[in-house]
């Protein structure tokens, strides 16, 4: 069984993360919903980092664009 509480090896949560955890607790979300939202937020952070890198390198931009295209279609 996967524990939803941070372990001793986990870094301390940021203020933003702590706030998000508090909001989820106040809303009474299920563990599955919380886990989904945490993973979604992590994916969003990874995409944002990739976009930041794309603006610096240029060649990564096509790869990031392809990810968005794969996820959301042509729009």
C-alpha cells in the first residue's frame, strides 16, 4: 500500500505545495483524487520547464510542441 504522507527521505514541501495539500484536505478529496492532482501538477511543472528550455535552445521547441500536439491535438 502506498502512503500519502511524506517520508523522512522526501524533501520538505514548499509553501505552495503545503497550501495545495491543505486545500485538498479541506475539500475532502479521496486519496486517488489527491494522487491524480499531484501527478497532474508534476506533469505541468515538467512541461513548463521544457517550454522554458525550448525558449533558450530552440531545437527542443519542436519536441515540446509535439508533446502538446499528442496530448491536445491540433486545437
